[in-house]
């Protein structure tokens, strides 16, 4: 048995000067059998501000999927020329090949690795189980911090009727 979750990527900005170091590090991690989160890399790619999909070349399955979804707008990261267009920015995207839910056990390790290449962004991990857990990591200039969702305030009485735009009355 395992804990089914979804990973949600939000605005993960990879500066142009970090694209090739990200590629090299990702290829090393993906090939390293001891890296516990390397399987997560099978599901990521870059997207440029001009909506071009950039294949990191880690898995044949992802290469095929990107070509089927983006066609001619999919290029290999190896075809990029560093510093060619200073206006182009890149965003790391998530395209899980086996569906949105999975057992992403080592997502925190992946997030800590990824932070070294990001200017900003977040990854959220959302439980598909009944507990409804939500947590994640935020990135800023090579740093990472944990995010969590927790209760705030008191329980408030809910009513089935009334003005739908009004604030719920009082706390119990």
C-alpha cells in the first residue's frame, strides 16, 4: 500500500544561465541508481516564454509524449544556444506520464535539489487520500522553504440558506 498524491508545479522559473546546469545535474541524478527521487525526473520538461517545449532528454517516453503534444514546438535542450535570446525565460513543467496521481515518496529531496536552479516558484504535494493533506516547498534565488496548510481560526456555524455572498455569522 502507499500514499497517493499529486504534485502541482506553480511558476517554477529557471533562469537561462541555469538551464544547462539543470540539464547536466538532472541527467546525472536520473542515471544514479542511488538517487531516491530520480524517477520524478521522468515527468518534467521546460517551457520557454514563447511556449516552446524543451525536452531534457531523460526518458524516451517523455520525448515521445512531448512530440505528440507539442509537435514542431518541441525541441531538445541540447539544441538551445546559451545566451542566444536574453528575453527568453524558462519554466519547469510537470507532465506525469502515468496520470496525475502517484507515490511521490521523495518529493522533498527532489524539491531541495531543484531549488538550486530556480529563481522562484512552488511545488505543492496534495494527498488523494481522505485526510486531504496539502504541503509543499517554495523556491527563491537558490533557496527552499517548506509550505504547509493548517487550520486557521475557529469553527463557524454553517447554514444551508441565506444570502450566499454574506459572511458566515459567528464562531461556535
